[in-house]
């Protein structure tokens, strides 16, 4: 399995990929604990872990609901590329009052 998402250079998008490609996402942190609680892609729930979905053609919304051991903890959204490798997509501080993040993906 290879990495299938890349950070977009288009300011109206977050990530880009190829329609039909499989993506597996995870949350990591350098300290503490963090988990994906719920993930939605194109309006549908993605079961997991592992949280794997297939990219659909067009601009689709990805919503990642997280939980972490402390407010302000720096979280890393990563794509699991297989064979023990992954790719950092974005980082953000955990906010327990607003634990969901939305991203626009073009494929």
C-alpha cells in the first residue's frame, strides 16, 4: 500500500488524491494519548480502526472527531501507507470543546 493523499496547493482544498485510491488514517501525538473517535467521508461513517475509505471523484468532505488525554495536545493526522510507514498530513491542537475537524479532499 502506498500513500495516496497529498497536501493541496489550492487554498480552497486541504488534500488531493486519485479517485478509487484507498486511504487509511490515524491520529498520533508525541506525548499523551489520542484517538479517532469517529470518521466521516462524503457523508458516510467510516468504521475502524483501521479507518480506511476509498476516494470518490470530486470534492468531498472528511470529518475527523478526535479525543486526547489533554487539552492543547498537538495531534498529527497521518495517512498509514503500509509496511510500517506513514505520512504526516496536518497537525492541530486538541480542543475538547470542538473535537471535530473538517477537511476538503479533491480527487
